[in-house]
C-alpha cells in the first residue's frame, strides 16, 4: 500500500473553547443584567438540587473576568493560535430590550480581544452561547416570541460593528439544535401546562434561524472578509443492527441534528422536515420574507461540537437500556468505553462525522468543542497526572488527521474547557476538561489558583508540531 500524507494544513487553528457564563463570574459587575444562566435551578439543563443558592457556581465561575490576562498568558504558553469564547448578551444589553448598549460591557470585550491578539490568538466568538437576558424570558417568553429576533439582531450588529477588525471568526448560536433537548438553556422556553411543546420549540428554532441569517447578513455587510458560521452539537448516530428499520431510524435521528445545519448552510427547510411537521401536526408561523432572508444569508463554515456518538433502534426493549450522554441518551454501544459521566468515547466517530458533514455541504468545517470531562486528582506533590485526557484527545486528533487525508476541509480544532470551568449539564466544577487545573470545588471553596496538568505539556507539543507528534 502506498503511503498517504497525513498532516494538518499550514495555519491550522489550534486552540481551546469556553463560554462566557461558564467561566467569567462577575455576574453582576459593570452593569451586567441577569441571564438565563444565572438563575439555577432553571438555568441548567439537568437540575441536581432544589436549593438554588447551592447550585449556581456560574455566579463566580473561575473569575476569568478579573484573571483573563493571566489565563491568556497560559494559553499563549500552550501555543494557541486561536481562542473561542462567547459574549455575554447581558453585559452588552442587560435587559435585552435596552435602547442603548452598556459601554462597560463593550469595553470588557474590547480589552479581552485586544489581549488575545497581543498574545497571538485569533478570537473565535460565539454571539450567543446557552444564555439570553432573563428579562426577555419574563417579558417576551424567550425565543417563542418573534420580537426577540429584533433584539438579537441589534445585539449581533452592535458587537459585529464594535469588534470589526478584531474578530475574524464568528458563530451565531452555540449548539443551535439544543433548543429541542434543553429548551430553557437553548431557547429561554418555559412551558405552561398543556402547551404543545413541539410547536413551540420549532417556532423558537424558526426565530433563531431567521435571527442567525440576519446576523450573517450583518456580518457580510460590515466585513466581507470575516467568516461567520453556524454551530451544531453533532450527534452522529449508528443503527443498532443491520435491520433496515434500524438503519432508517438512525438516518432519521441524524436528521434531527442535521436539519439545523441544513437550514443554515443551504438556506431552506428540507422536504423531510416539512413531512415531519405535517405527520406530527407541528405548526408554527413563518412570516413573509423569512424564507428569503434564510435563503440569501447562509453561513460561511460549519462549527460543531463532538463528544460522542449515538445509536438508534426501533426495538422498544433495547431503548429501555438507555446510556447517559451529551444532551440525549441512547442505547449503549458495546464496542465503546464511557466517561465517568457515561458519555461513550468514539474517536473514529469523529472521522465519520467529519466525512458526513463535508460530503453533505462541501464547506469548511471547524471542530469548536471536543474533550473529556473527568474527575482529576491532585497528587501529594501537587501534580495532576491526567493521562486519560491525553489518551482521549490523542485518539480524536489522530482521526482528524485521517479525515484531512480523506479530503475534508478542516480549518481548526478548539478543545472544550482548556482551563477547568463550570459544567453546562451538571453545574459542577468536579467535571473538569482543562489542561489547567483551577482550585475550586463544587461548594465554591478554593483559592482559584491555576496549576498546569500533565496534559498541558502534551498539547503544547501537539501544537508545536502541527499535530505530527501525538
Ligand atoms: C456542550 C456545550 C458546552 C459545554 C460542553 C460540555 O454541549 O456547548 O457549553 O459545557 O457541552 O458539557 P458539560 O459541561 O455538560 O460537560
């Protein structure tokens, strides 16, 4: 067999990814308003306690708001080419419907993006990551309300204009498909008894599609050189058996995710979605002009998170043995091992996902989240020997390299949580992803001191060798 060259392109964007509400803290500083992420137990996906005061570690996060220079210096030492974060909507428009933006909030991100550039990192910015102003939920009902499109558009235009020239890579919504799995987190949705949830979720998704297209339009007008993408939580699904029913069930389950990229990349609702709406009596409003906006302003690249793969089957009995997972559960895959949180580890599934997405869209792809959430032990000498994290990342990067050799146009890779931060699904600090350990526990105790884990030196070498040395 002749040797195939397997290498990442020059200028590949190696880095790490975070979200404002999971690490900044300072939740009421400099005029910031309350967001959905600030109000546990409703603000997390799977509330684990009834006591809101106990839960919300988001309030202080890891104090990135005050320590970002120190943290970026560590990322600079890692050799990061880019750093992905989000803008907290409530720092810019504290209530969401304010007439004027909050200058102190705008200034914070000016300083943050300047510092990133100074430290050699290209900012990659998510406009909305799992949060919105709480006022927009209370007063308007979140994304179920069409008026929210206008508030989002104003927010998006404000930041796109303000940071024009500082930020080249944007994403409109984090994991936009999450509105179907965690409707409060993804869409600020709270349901009344007896409401048709599916209708409301798809109405909210429709509003987000229009809002996303308007942000793309604004970005292209403001700076045609900037790149603005969608972002989906990828949930690549295998059939449990070769039974054609299972095979089709897997295709349909995949479409529950891919419908979100289909609309944003191609610009219209595919026929399979329209059929699904009809057969399930899903009705929602599409206003005059919406379809045109969606069609005319499609995204430049596809950002996605990848943590695990899933299994579909029509066998009711098997479905009862559900495995835990990111946003969704499913049948356990006997060929895969699981993380401590039950997420099934599937590096080869990343190669499959990359190929599926590239075959489908022929657009640049950006893996903007991937990583292992684990409990780390601090040894007596203060070191953290996180070989399990290295193994996870190494196996995934190997598969990325294969996918690049398959012909996939992959522009970058940002691991989730390069510094420990608050978990989105459990609101814990015990579930850690970082190369940098943060001394803070689930009860909020600790010095917040930062320590390099073993994986720090490993990832540094990966970047240094552009993914050759794993
Ligand atoms: C993604 C979210 C992130 C992040 C990550 C890890 O779905 O975009 O915000 O937190 O998952 O999940 P968790 O924090 O629940 O381990």
